[in-house]
């Protein structure tokens, strides 16, 4: 019997994750059943369960996508040389986030992940670990801003990083729930709070 290629396995897994994503966006985590995902994927029961033995495993896969992309963007921003001003780093972060806030965007699922993490210890641990990693990326940005004199040297980098990180979900929650503000208006408000006009 010929061996199935890694590319085929990855494509089949992707097919299932995309089907689950559509179902979760349409019906939410709790109302979606494995049978819904199987029908949406157009695969056999065995094919889906081979990759994902439970709905919880599908939720975890979606959570990795919903939360993980921002961590990659921030890691790239933290490596910029010379370091970016914090307002520009935030602007680039929000530009990425904006690509994920539409009707089929992953950040709509991130909100569901937050709710699910309140009752699922494994998902809660994943979310805590991932968000702590994102905060650490912001801390790298803050420390570099301190070295450049943009932030006071005696400021607590962890505290500044936590506040800076809080601006990201603060914006996309408003966008998803109310439709605004747009990114430029939000950044103008952030700059005003920071005492910067540019």
C-alpha cells in the first residue's frame, strides 16, 4: 500500500480545520457538533477522527491559529533594526489584527476561545501561555524603546508591555462589537494619550 505523503496529510488536516472554522463562526463552539464538521468537510467520520479525536482537539487547533498569528508578527517587529518607535510597532500590529477582524476572521473565534478557556483548563493553560508570550514580545519592544530614550529608563518594562498589549484586544473588541473606531482614529487617540502628535 503506498504511503500517504506529508503534503496530503497536511492538506487533509487543513480541510478539516477550515470546515470547523466555518462551523464555529456560524454556530459557535457549543452548538457545533463533530457531525456538523464532518458534513462541512465532506469527509468520512473516520477521516475526521483520524486527525481530531474530539471537538476539544478541533477547538485547540482553531485557538492556535486565532491567537498564534499575532505572536509571529510581534516577534518580527521585535527583531527590527533599528527598533521601531512604539506607536509604529502598535500600528503594524493593528494592521495585522485588522486583517483578522472580518466576518470570517480568526479574532471572532479568539473571543469564543476566551469564553471556552473559562471552563476548559487545557485551553486556559494554552491561552495563558500564548498571551504571556505575546506580552514578552511587547516587553522586548519596550526595553528597546528604553534604550533609544523613547520610554523612561526607570519605567517598569513589564507594566508598560502589559498596558501596550491591552490596547490590541481593546481595539479589536470595539471593532467587532460596534464596527469602530477605524485603525487611524484609534491610533490618533493612542498618540494623544501618549502625548505625541506624530
